[in-house]
C-alpha cells in the first residue's frame, strides 16, 4: 500500500507537481468551500475533471498547509477493488497514511477521497472521522444519487455539493488561448471564436477530446467515456445482466436527443420492456450521461407526470448516434440546454398548442439555427406571441443572427454566451 499512497501524493515530495494543471472556473467556489467544516462533494460524470479540481485544491492548500497534512487517495485503483465491500478497510488506508506521512495531527488534515462510491458504506467511515477528528473531507463521486442512499442519510446536513461539468465554451476558448474576456478581445478574435464555436458545438468539452486533433480518435474517446460510464458504473451498480441492451439504448437515445421521450415507442423499436427503458434512462441521468426536463405546468404534480424531453450532457456524445451525422440545429439546441440547466435546475419546456424550447423563471427561450427562411421565423415568433406576458423576457437563440422584433431579442451564439450566461 505504501507505493500506492506515495504515487497518489506526489506533493509530499514535489510541491510544484500540479503546476501544469489547467484551472477551471468552478475552482473559485471550491476554494471558498475549503474554509467550511462540511464535507465538500465534487459530483460529476467520469473524466469531466473532478480529480483535476481536487488536485488544484491541493495546490491552493499548499500555500498555507504542510504537504503531509494533505492526503489524496483514488479508490478506483485495482489494488483496492477486492476490499470495496469492507468499509473498515478505509481505516487501514488512513492508518497507513498516518505512518508514512506523519502529519501534524494538531493541525487540520485535508483528506481527499477520489471516486468514493467505489466502496460500499463509505459514509460510515467518513462520518466517524468527521465527528471525532480535525479532518476536512473532500470527496468526488460519479453519480448524482451518491448522497441519497440509505447510508448517506447519516451525512445529511454535513455536505456541500459542487457539480463539475466538462469544459464550458469560455473554458474551451481559454484552453485554445483565444482571448475573449472583454468586448475588444471578442471583436479582435471574432474569426477565431467563430471557428472555436463550430468545433465546440460538434465535439463538446471533454479535455481528452478537445486536446486531440484527430477526429477519428475524438469519436473513439467519446465512445470510451460513454461505455466506461455504462460498463463500470451503471452495469455493476444496478446488476444489469445484459450490458449490450443498455449500450444499444444509449446510442439510440443519442440519435434522438432534443426530442420528447416515448417509452412505449422505444420499447417496440428496441424490443425492450417500456418499464425497463424508463429505468435505464434514469440510470443514464443519475450518472450524468443524459438529462431530462418536464413540460411546464402550474401544478407540480402534472408537471412531474408530463412527457420528458431528453438531452445529452456533452455535445460530443451526439457523434455516437446510430447511422446519422450530428444535426447542427440539434447541436445548438443541446448546447443551449446545457448552459441553461447549469443556471436553473428547474428548467422546463412548454408544449401546449405551440411549443417553447425552454422556460426559466423569467425567460422563454427558442433555439433556431437559421431564421433566414420566413416560415421558420414566423413559427418561432408565433410561439412567443402565444406564451409571452409582460413579466417574461423572450429570447430566440440562433447561430449567427442578431436582431430585435417587438419585445423579442434575437441573439447569436456569441451574444448568448458573452452576455453573462456562464458567469
């Protein structure tokens, strides 16, 4: 175990070991949460950068904390898998850390546990140390129900959550060294930003994907990410016997992203029980592969019963659809959805005679890639006219058109982003 602990904690020897890591916008909030007593949980899909955020937090802590008082362990290491049903083994790991690092126990210890859900009943260990030791826990997990299990209720009121996503467009521009923080920079780099826009809409924001130029490899990487989530997280956790069925369902729903779910129709097409399809899609959602929203209704019970619209959590996955190339209109709508959902978890759509793509508390959004066609523009405007009232804003998001018609703001992709939706 000694070699594993030393491998996971290079900062004990070299305090500049994380200097090359790319900063993320969420880091500012995460640093503020370090000052609290509560457990910090970094939640998100596999490979969106949770471990990177954790190590950037270590880099920040090293400014004021002794290196050996900071402990990081990745529970997904093969050496730990045989013990995943024995939460008491986490005590053995911690005891070994105390022997090797010899931290100053009179000072606070920062204990980072990566992919904590690998160990069953991990909550019992964390709670005991949380209450009886001067330890600040930072945990990462790859499913949204990480803190909703029967055992996790012992941590109720003791956890602060931050959800980590793949690179957003602003971070993507920063990664590509395209300056964009001021209006002058946006104008000066207009062409570079436009090229980046096309690339991002097609390939999304996973670091391993955006850092590779070969499109064939990009697609294989996205497939690997999706299948890792399905085969390493979903299949074993829910004891699914036929993994090929759930993989096929994922690729099918990717092909039909941005549309309304019809479980009965899916059941007939895929020859799978409708109830099983509903459960599998919930598993996809719990593990951050897809997200769904309800049809808006003034009565919450009716809203919850309504048909769901399904979206993919990263645009890159749209490349994995069955027998089709990504539709640029769907790519734009899927992108807008993810931006809005990060701002408003109560996001809905409206389908009642006319359709509205997205409704937030005070704004109705339509998404249309191109409105040069008069019929298309009229359709979008009629939807707004039917639903808009004096207290709501109306925004039509397009690929590159900017205008205003009556009280309806028509925004290009760039305006939608740079008008503050990421801040």
